[in-house]
C-alpha cells in the first residue's frame, strides 16, 4: 500500500481542507496516523471491528490489548459509555481536553474488537488542535494506540511513524514533534476509589488534588509478578523498548550515607561540592557518583567490543568519558526529559548500540511517568551502585 503523507502548515490552526481526506479515510474504515499532545496515534474507526483488526495487524500488536477511543467533545462520550461516574465527570471537567484517558463501563455501541473483549472502554479527548479537529471531521470516535510497531519506542515525530508504518497504513498526518512525549495518564473511574493504571503528564498529585482519593495500580511499579495482573492489559508487555539491552542506574541510600562521611574516598569532592553547589550539593554528589560508576561499567563493556550508549542530562553530560552519550533533557525540567525520552531511545536503535546505561530520576510528579517508561524500556533491569 502507498502511504500518503500530509504536512500541516500551521499546527495551531489546521485547515479543514488539510484534514478532510484523512477524516474520510477514517470514516471509511482505513488507518491514519496523526499527532496528539502525548505521542503520535494510529487511528481507525473505534466502532468498526474490522478497522480495529487492521490496527492490530499494522502494529503487530496482540489483540487482547484494548484500544483507547478518542473523541473531540463531551457530547461524543455519552453514546460510548453506560454511565459516567462522578469522578469521571469531575476529571473531564478539569482535564479534558488533555492527556488523560478514563476507563468507563462500555455501551453496546462499542465492539469487543476495540476493547480487547472487556466490558469497559478507555476514552480520551485530545487537546492537540490537529487531533481534535480530525476526530470532529471524521464524525466517529477514533481508536488510536501509539503509531509504532508494537514493542518499539512510541513515536514522537512523523518520521518515527514513517520508519515503522510506511506501506502499512493509508496516511500519515505530519504535525511536527509532539508536545509531551509520553502516553496519556490512564485512570479507571469505574471503581469506588479511582485507580491510576498508567502514570502520565496528569500526575498522581494533580489527580489527588481534584479527587481527594486516588490509588495506584500496584502492577505499575514493578515487573509482572505472579498474581499481580496489571488492570491495563497493555502494561504487561515489555513496551517502549529499544533494541539494546538497557540498564537503569540508581544510587543506593547507604552509598550516599557513606559518601557524606568524612574520610570517604570521595570526601574531597564532597567538600568541594558542598561549597560550590549550596543547597544542591547532595544531588550533585549523587550524580557525580552515578556517572563515575557508569563510566566504569561502560568502559568495561567497550573493551569487549560492544557499542555502549549512555543516557545522561545537560547537567551531567560532561562527567561521562566512556560510551556514546546523549542528553535526554535537563534535570531541572522534567518536561524536557519526557519530551526527549522516546527520541533518544530510537536514536540509540539507529546507532546500533548493544547496551544502554540510563541515569534515573526522582519518582514524584512527572518523574513518576518518566521512571515508569524508563523502567519498562529497561525491563526493570537496575544497576544499584
Ligand atoms: P496505547 O494506546 O498504545 O497507549 O495503549 C493503550 C493502553 O490503554 C494499554 O495499556 C491498554 O491496556 C489500556 N486500556 C485500553 N482500554 C482499557 C480498558 N478498557 N481497561 C483497562 N485498560 C485499558
Ligand atoms: Mg503504545
């Protein structure tokens, strides 16, 4: 199949004439990849079981992994759901349109082919102007998982989509790089206390402020354990993965305590950083030590002839002396780290590295989503130093 690519001139004000053909393809059961504020989505008519099948085939995705139905306004929600629980109304009011997906009991209109056989349906209303207008013009809810081959890092540019899906879908709508760069937060609002099934840019802290009570699906924080099935079926797959074997590097609490002790082997550095870095000295020491350990491990790997990638940050870049280093953003801006995460993983794929070492980040706020994706990319492989 020839895949057409349409470039949107002004993504803040897309013209209907630019989107009309894409909308028609969706309505007629074809597939169109398009930008959203989270990552690029691979869209098909959510009410058409055949379209859902095509999505699974194009992505190479297991068909028990349900799709998110995307809508453009509140009126489009009602036909898809059996009820809208109170928490769902509150969150829709506060965070829609935006990077938040909610799980509702599904109506009979939504085929099981879209929900992976579940009696619930995941719905999101994207804010991105191109996405929102395209859905409106299509006139049908649009099922849109990330527009990547299953198992590869999610696409944050139209070129990423092209790499994975050219020749497999009817059209790619190119709206430039996306804003956030991580998939939406998923919240199940159908249970008495709403549960976060996947962390994202709408953080646990933000949800807690609006709802009071919110819990986290325990399956989010670790590798699949027996008896602990993620409530978002997709979270069980080794998702978001680069081709290389990736390891996250974390500094142990006790290491830090040792480092602060007078007379420790890094004590000279500690004293220097305490005077130079003021309040941030603890973080500086931690990062300095992490880089030192990564250099050791990377140099060792390189000796065996392996190609090694290092995921670092603007602040730490200069500390690395081994491996191919790429900055993922600024430590003082989680937004920048989220934005670059998948692009850096793909770049290392293109460079053909065998191993990747990645710095770790704090797990609060957006850091929770960042660490969730890094952990999944690393298959929860952690080097504790
Ligand atoms: P993606 O669209 O690729 O970002 O993935 C969609 C995510 O939403 C997957 O992790 C799915 O398992 C999850 N999801 C979709 N529908 C449901 C549902 N009805 N209940 C729970 N999780 C869902
Ligand atoms: Mg995905």
